[in-house]
């Protein structure tokens, strides 16, 4: 077999079963190998940012890395924004990036680029395969790196001649090292902190899965501590029968209100809370003055093992978890659009097992209370802040979980970054309902102007924030890419559209005209 085939076989043997691809000339031997090797599902994206975001969504729902297939330096650069988001979310991804044949690079032809230089800021592990004989072992090491907790970005660069040259065979993928557990001293220190008044357990990562939340609820019942979710969350398991937790708010003043009075904070799977941006006259550190912070488990640690150890130290394992959400649904809303009404419409219609991919940015910040008692579901947020996240992550989540409805909420400005994801949804017949909140602007930036001190913006400043002249018509765009849909101008129409979309399989788009 050639190097490309040895790599594909190694990836499949190592548990990489999906490739989100946008290939070019240098990757044709890899494409050819995909034809000859069983076990690798190939999903085409019309833009590399769709591929990298889809790999992120796939990992969030399976805890297994997918691969991307990208064309040279520019293809990797196109994928970089969603690789940034995946890296911040702790998602494991194996990037396969084509390169010119090694002997051809010196001629500096048009697509020649410093691929390793492009890859390093967005990768934990980077390597260029030097020969076709090492491609398989390099692929195995890339897969191992992607599986390092909580999940890492591994980028393997595949020169064309290493892809077409003769290979030695398939390599075994070494097991990733186990996530580090807390020391006895760290567990005791965390338990001591939570026994004090005005304490908070601040959680992220897999602490926000159902088992982690159950343990956090037991700890809260035993100690009386408050449980608070981090602002950026890769995946929260929510709904009836689970412990509800709020994310830390984006707005500094609201976040400070959530943390007010906290004197002891224990971190598990989350970093200490800091402001998303710097603002004149506002703090970067969000914890109250004098609050003592104790690290039980860093983001790369054994989060569930840490919570179990803490619960046992507190003798809380037999406690009934505090605050379990009871089944409830909001009434179906009517009238003009309001932010609460939008949350109610979602909470009233979402089915059991739904996966909500949330890039609503400003519109959806207050949606959580209206779905706290909805049937069990997952909620995925953007942790890296680079927009164009929602559609691609929804693609990956739908590929990962074909029997579950994916609900993707996107602002209109964000949607335009990776609108090509609709085409992939149609091509793969993915069960995704896309809601685009068409407020005709980069709505978040209006408040940001005031927050950074740019009061009373003039017409040129406002012109940079509006999405008109011409008005975007998402229902027409989606139809052109094979996704049926409709428009909603009020809450009755939205609820009707959502009810229809939840009853159907396959992609559907709702243009929410706000």
C-alpha cells in the first residue's frame, strides 16, 4: 500500500471513523485511499471552516476525534477560526493537511506556505511526515495526541510524495495518558473550602455532564455551597431529572452579580472567571475582592474522578442531589417577538434528546430557564468566541448522533460566516433545525460600543454594524442549497414552524424576522 492508504487504515484502526473533507490536488492519494478502505465516513464541506467546526461538534457528542482533510496552507488557514473554537472547547481533532511533494517545495510555487507555522497557534501537536514509511506511525501519534484529555488538536502535514510512496503497513495507536487525578491534599483543601460559608463550586468541562452535575448536586446538598457553571461550556446535559446550572453571564455586571458574596471558590474543570474583553474602567477579574480560589481539578484533569473524590471526602455520596429539575414546559407564547418569548417557544417544542447548538450570541442569553424542565437534552456553546461556529458544529453533532434532533440557533451575522454548512446538511440529510435570528445587524456590537466608551456613535459607525442594503433572505439561500424552510414574523408563526420542524426528519431552516 502507499503512504496515504497506510494512514487511512491507521486512523480507522485507531478509532477515527469520520473525515470532514475539502480536498485539493495534493490530497488526491488520500482521497483515493478512502475508496479502498472500509470504515471511514467521508463528509464534504464547501468551506474548510465547516470541516473544522464539524469535527469539533462530532467530538463534543462522541468524545472521539474525527479527522479533517484540508488543502495546503490556505485550506488550513480557512479552517483556523473553528479550530480555535475547538481548541478552547477541549475537542480532539486530527487534521490531515496536504503539502507539496518535499522536492517541489523549494520552487516556491503559488500555494507554497509555512504550514507548520500556520498550524502551531491552533494545534497542540504538529508534525510533517518525512517519508511514506513513517506516515502510518505519524498518524497513530496524531490520533494519540488528539485523545489527550480533555481533547487536543493534532495536525499532521502530508507531503504528496509521502502519500504516494510505498508504505510499510498499518501502525498501532498508543493509548493516550490518563488524565491526572487530584492529590489527597488538593481534595482535602477543596472540601475544607466548601464547608465554609459563602462558598461556590465553579465547574466546567465534563463536570457539566449528567454524572458530574449529580455529584455537584450531592456536594451542594452536603455543604450548602452554590454551584455555578463557567461562561464558556462545550456541552451541558440539561433538562428534567438533571441538576440545572447557569452559565456565568457574558456581561460583566451580570457576572459580578452571580458571583457576589462568594468568599471561597473551588474550581473543577474550569478556569477562574475573567471578563471576556477588557473595558475602560471595568475589572478583568470577576471574583469578588478577598475571594479565595482553590483548584480541585484543572481543565485537563480527571474531572469526574475529582468530583467523586471530593464527594467521598465530604461523605456526600449518599446525599440526595440538590435542585433536580422537575418536568415542566412553558406555555406556547403568542404575540410579538420578545427574548423571553423566543426562549419559551424553544422550551415548549424541543423533543427529548435534542442537541441545541447555541450561537445566538445576544438573543439567546436568557433562554436557559425556559428549558430547564424540558425533556433531557444537550446544550453546546461557543467557547472560543470566533463566530461562524453554529452551523458547522451542528453538522458534526448530527453526524455523531443521527437519531437525535439538532437545533441550531444562530444570529444572522454569524450565519453568513459559514453559510455553506447548509449545503452539507442537505447533502447528508442531517436532522438539523436551523433558527436564524434576523435582527439585520451585528446586534452585540451596539452594546459593545457603549461598553468601550464610544457613546453616541455617528452614521458611519452604525453603518459598520447593520446588515442591510441589501437585506439577507435566508429562506431563499437555504432553498438554493437544498434545505427547505420558512419565515416567522411573530411567536405564533415561530411556534408553528418549530412544531413542524420537530416532527420531520432532515434539515429545515426558520428565518426569524425580528
